[in-house]
């Protein structure tokens, strides 16, 4: 699938402040990025570093005053898709070391608390079938309500309040997966079906794949139903939203506006 | 310094359960591990994987019923120590990609909330001098009270309640460091001065070191004052205690007892 | 029903400390208290005040060192019992002013967050029938696990973790009732069926009763299933456990032990 | 002091919903309310009930669609003011039963956690002098930042984040007072010095007054410094903001706007 991505956002900084940006589509074997164009306001310093799990890049800036970011690119997505219920869980003792960190509790995903719930609700399913059951449970029990959550909202809040946005859906799915001893990470992404158009977020779970060196592969899952693995363009991954915000400010900042457009060509 | 380490703990599992163990001293250039001996109860499966940042190893077991772990080793520690206040902060845009993750909020260290506090309390210090000031502030304002915290206690709780144990001291220090844009991680370790003797935890911060390839090095800091960089034997590191528990159970488990002895030879 | 109550507990105070005690069965029209006997260690000061909603009494002491409390009484309970599903909800504009406070969020019962859940799960029931449905849902979805919760555990934790003790069951029921616009309060009590024997806690909800001056009456509900309205002897009521602990210390205290026995005669 | 109060706010309800309103200045011996005028949109039901501690009234409405509230009144305030540091603490065993509830933890004021902090920071002061010290500490350590907090923000958050609005200042003061065994309640009010003009909130603490029947009186304290006891017109009181919101909706509601003007005549 070929997608045209255009994104821009702006913020202001009252004093010289370090800010971390991550908004560019990542160059990956399964997603080819063509003609990427990034325009940033002038800054005192600007540096790129590889992002988490070597997926995409982060941009450090140190700046003051108004700051504008604009980005455009075309992405060709050709992702191998496996039917989720057909995939087995990887036994923990067979997991590669890099996947293990995605079993642990993180800022917005205190997963261990959900162990009794997943056992009671999903105890008769395993592996990919359990992930599919969790995804369907979330789709059925949560309402997508823009404005119902904020930067402090975590999976416990969303599970109790039964509402949220894409980031909250992903946090609940990640928590329930980890509580099932299935590694799960957070994926910031672009996708054409997001309504209203915005930066999007989905989850990714690590399930068995006998054809790989590691014994497993990461599978994209979107409990909101707005995106499918075929039309997701990854920006970056992390344990949860704390790791892959498009804007992380190490000091006070005022967010002004953002605009995202993702169109299938 | 030469240290003799002996540790044992036991727990029971009502049904076959996956458990992750991390209790062995890590083999590192600055700490040589001699005659390590690990004895585990019989298990259905047992596998070792490299632990976070390739420091030490994690052991996966799948077992049922009573389980005993015992470990002994001798450790020769020869760590280069730099006087903390002399170290500069590394500018964010100069940080290696691997250090950046240690700036983010984690399960027990929601650091961003502390930005106004660190600015107000420590705003006139920078880099290593700020870390020293934070360490001294914690030592002065928190009381070491065994039993005052539990597995759900995070840095916000400890900051408010002004008490905790080693793990809580480390979480507060890590949070205040990250809120100062200084990468900080959690270090599970052995150390001879811990009273009462137990597994110990300290923090590690990433500060400038012009002599290294990365431009910076990790520096150990113990706000409890019980350990010094010279006598700390690292087990493993992570974002906070969620990543490097000696026992992480993916299902119900009953902890029975532990015993730790660390003696200088 | 006639019940013989015996209770004792002890604690110690390192320095002169104000402590509030509430453990005596309340004298009420529907529960007659016979031969009550309270024995307290010597204290610097001791005073009784009426407790919340004029149900029972609280005892203030100021003491230091070891402190023992022992209490015995016989209680004759003759409570009018209405079948819960037959009771209507009282329209909010018909509620007496005293009942309104029991609709609000309290320390352990942040009820407003549960509004979408109660609407989705119990939206087709009203009044007493909804309370019965909530009680049955809790009984089915939570496990009674002594030791699984602590003094900081609130209804959100218990709802997520799906386990707790009597106090947690009451907090969840109270939260879901309030989220249904039904006033609900916490009742500390004695009851013979509690296993293991201990102080008990249940919930009480305010539902329509055309025969009363207020238009409504309080109805006891125990989601743990261990007590019935016929065999509950109230100690006191409050918004949640923060209001009616048998021991509230305004300074450090060390709880030593307690023993409770309630036997039907 | 004579004050002219004008307030209006509006909200909308997608379906018939019960809503509790509390915005009228309370008639009290120390504040005379002249020419009060309340205008409400049409509603299915409307009823008034006495509010907490018999201070002011609450209005229940059941309505649907757009709803507008407007209110005006003149208030003559003649409040006896005592210099805070001159007031003694009332010994707990001398407190009237009604004051005791204001020592307990509430939704936004989990006061017990602050006991070690108040002991360390304010241990050398007592009674009114301690309250003055707490007020000054808050004024010095918190920043008044409109928009920095929300409906879920509690005293722990504000204490950690060192910022908030009037409601947060009151919650921190109430928590630190209760942790000092001084009863404290939340006061919704009007006051002319509030910038930007809005509904205001302050705290009230119960301190010794030998001239009263109860042995004590409630004293107003505003840690924001925007109001003084002389120019505060009380709307109502409660344990914290959960009890005295101007708008509490028992179902989804959309707040649209509010306007408040308080002018000294």
C-alpha cells in the first residue's frame, strides 16, 4: 500500500529548553520511505539519535520561542501478515533477551495487577488467539471518546473508566498481553483510517514464528479497529507512550497545534 | 575490594508458573566474579538470557511447588571513581541513543511531575553537583524504615511519605535526576554495609566523561549512604525495580524467605 | 438473633499519641446491646464522642507504650428486611440532605469514574435490582484473598486486581452504587459467619421506603456473602474505611494483634 | 464589607440527567445575603436540600439539553477575625463529634501519608501557628498555574508537582492540617481578589476558642493569598472539592462556560 503522509505541529518554549521529537516514519524492510522532507525551526542545537530497538530516529533540539515542525513523505508498506489466532505463544524460556523487557510493568502499563483478570476472562485461550480475544474485549468494552483522557492517564484508569483514545486502547491491550506473559510494546504510527486524522498509536505483541532466527516476530494489533497491519506506517516503538511521544519536553512548553494527513494513493 | 557473597531465597508456586530470576553478580570489566555457584530446585524448563544493557543474566524457570535458590561467589571490585561534583552534565543532543531511554518516565519513576520541584530546589546546581545535592536532600528528608513500603510503592509515594527502603531511595533519586534531564537507571546489587543484610538497590546516573567513546559514563549513587561505588557488586540494571527484581512471577507465587550475606574479605 | 461478641486488640505507641478507637456495637432500635463491657489500658486522656450519623461512639485516647482493648457484649438483632430487588431507587430530588453526601467520591471510593461501566453493565436494572446485580457481579468477579490488599487499597485497585477482603468488596459495591446515583455508605460490623473471624465490613445503600419520614431507608448488603442483614451488628458507618477504622492513629503506631469472636447463642 | 456577586454558567446534557448545583452564597450570621436572584433553565424536576453542615443549599435538577444558571446577590460580610498564630490547637479528646470527620482522609486529601512530612517540617509549631506556617510554606513552594490541574488532581499530585489552582492549594493545606490532627474542611466561596475572576476555594481549620459552646471555631485560610477572611463569601463546605462542586453531574455532561464577577461596593 502506498500512503502520502503530511504532518505538522508547533509549540513554544519560554526559555531555552531541551526537547525530544519523534515524528518521522521509520525506514524498515517492510516500509519503504520515499522523499521524506523534514522542516524544523531554527534551534541552538539539533541532533539525531537512533530510537528504541533501532526503529526510527529521535531528534534532539534545544530551542526557545515558537517552534514549528513539518514533515512529509510517501510510504510503501509491504508487511507480511499472519492471521493472529493461528500464532502460538512463545514459551518464556525461549524468548530472546530483547523481548523480555516488554513483559515488565511500565509507566502507563502496570500489567501485573491484571493477572487475575486475564486468567478469569481469557484463561481458555492462548497466544495469538488470546490477543485476538483481548482486542475484541477492548473494542466491545471501551468507547473511543476524544478528550476523555490526558497525559497522566494510564491503563488502570482506562480499564476502569471504559473510555479513551488510541493511546489508551494500546495501553490496555499491552497491559493485558503482558499479564498473559506475552511481550507487548507501544507503536506510534501513521495510518489513513484514523478519525479524526491525528498521530495514531497501536500495540505490537511478540508471538512465535518458527521461520525467524529469534523464534518469534512482532505482530501489530489495533484495538480501536481504525488501522490494520497493512496500512500502518511505524514511527517508533517503546514500552508505552512515555517512550515515543512526538514531543517530549524537558522543561515547560506550550503546545499550540498539530495537523496530520495520511492518504492512500 | 574483595567480597564474599552468599544469598538464598525460596518461594512456592501452586501451579506450573513462569518465573524470572535475577540474583547473580554480573561479570563486568570492573567487577570480576570468582567461583560463582548457583543451585536451583528442579524445574520443567530453565533458560538463561542476557539481561538489560547486557549487564548480567536473567534465568527463566517454569516450575511448580517449592522452589529454592542458593548462590555464592567471590567478587573483586575495581571501579574507577570520579568525584561526583566534578562531573558535567552531558548535553542531551550529545547523549548516545542507549542513554536516552533512561530519561523517560517508568513504572515507579514518573519523573516529569518533578520538574518544577527540581528547578526550584536544585536550580542553581548542574550535572554531578546537582546529583550530589539531590542525594544529600534525599538522605536528609527521607527515613529508612523497613516495612514502610511495598511492591506498589513508587517515587511519588516515597517523596510524599518521606520514608522507604533502598529501592524507594533509588526511585526518588532516579526521578529527580531524570526531571533534571540526566539519564538515570536502577541498579540491583550486593553490598557489605547493608543493614539489615539484604539485596540492595542503588541508582546510576549518566554524566560526561570526555575519555569515553560515548562521551559519558554511568556513576553509582546510593542515597541511603549504606553503599559506596567501591563496594557495590552489580546484579543488573533497568529503568526501575520493575525491571530487575530478583523474583518476577508471571502468575501467583508465595514468597517464603530470603537470606543475604556480603562480607569483605 | 442473639449474638455473643468478644473482641480484643493491642498496639503500641512510641511516644504520646492521639488515637481514635471505634469497636463497640452501636445501640440502635434494631440492635439491642446487652451487658457491654469495655476495658482499656490506662491513658493520659480518654473521651467519647458520638460517631458519624449518630450511629455508635468513637473513643479518643491519648496514650504511650503498650495499649490493650478488650470488649464483650450480647446483641439482640431484630432488623426489618426487605427483599432488595423489590425496592425502588429514590429520585435524587427526593433524597434527604443527609443522604446526599453518600453520593460523593470519597478516599477509597472514587465513584464517578465508574459511571460508564455501571451504565454498560447494569444499565437495564434500577434501584434495589441494580444493587442486587452489582452484589452478584462482585461475588462472581472478585476473589476473597486475605493479605491481598492493604490500608492504601481503594476501589479502583480492587476492581482491577479482582481480589480483596471484606473492606475491598464493600468499597467496590459502594463505588458502583454511587456511580448509579444511589447513596451508599460503609458499615463496620460484627457478624458470626466471617471466616477467618475478624472485624467485618459491609455496604449500606439508601433506597425508597414509602413508610418512612425521609422517603427512604438504609439497606445492608454484603457482597462477600458471609453476612446477612439478620446477623449483622453495626459498629459504625462512614463514607468508606477511612471513617470507621477500629484504630486510627494520629502519629506512628505499631499494631500488635487482634482477636474477634462472634457466636450465635 | 459589602460585595456584589454575579455568576453564570451553562452546560448541556445529552439525555435526561440528575445534576447537583451549589453556587448560591449561604445565609449565615456572619454573612448577610441581600436580594439574591437565581435563574435556572426549565427542568423536569428541581429541589433544594440543605447542604453539608447546614451551610447553604444544594439544588437538584433533572434536565436535558442546554442548561443555563445565573445568580446575583449582595453580601454583607462581618466576620470575627482572630490572628491565626494566637489560636491554640484543640486537644482531640475535646473536639466535638461533628469536627472529627474533618480529620479523616477524603477523596482528594489522603492526609495520613503526610504525617512524617508535617512532623519534620512543622514539628516545632502548634495549632494556629502551625497552620500559618503551613500556609506560608504552600505560598512559597507552589505556583499558581491556571490549567495545570484537572478534576482528578489531588493533594498528592499538587504536593509533588508544586503547582495548581485555588482548589489544589486548599487540598494541600487541608491535608497538612489533618496530618497535624487539626480538623480541616474545604470552602467553596466568592471573593473579590480572585484573578482571573472565578469561583474560589479556600480551607477552614478548627481551632480552640474558649468563648464557644463547642470549645472551638472554624477559621478561614487561603494559601493562595488572593482572599482574606474579611472578604470571603461562603457558598458551602465539605471534606474536599468532591463535596462542594458548583456542578456535579450523575451522568455525562458537557460544560460550556462560566463567568464570575465579585466587586466590592
